[in-house]
């Protein structure tokens, strides 16, 4: 099984979050899910570099498909080990 859907996704996911275009996989704790009335445990977010937490990032967009190869991200990245940050 492939660890990443494509090399470009891997580069943007693995890179330093404070520089350039990057992709973050954010997990949601149960209390956050209840407050936000979400029935999902993670989201895939593309940002320009940021410092601190994803919620402090001014420019961000939730994505469902890889912008490089078109893979359905929720179907491909099911393992919790991909989550980089958890919102509680």
C-alpha cells in the first residue's frame, strides 16, 4: 500500500508548516465535534505557511480531493497516524 497518494502531496504534507503552500490533516476531538456539530473526525486543509495552530491561520481551505492527483483524501488517509494536529 502506498503511504501517500502522490509525491506532490507528500512534499506539501511533510514540509515545514511555517513556509509556503502546505497540507495539514487536522483531527477533531469529541468535545470539538459536539460543539461544532460535526460527524467527522478529521479534515484536510491547504494553507499558506502559518505559525502556531491551524485555527490561527488566516488563509486556509478545506479540501476533499488531492489537488495534484485527484485522490479522495478521506478514503485514502484513514489511519489516525496521519493527523498532525488535534482540535479539542
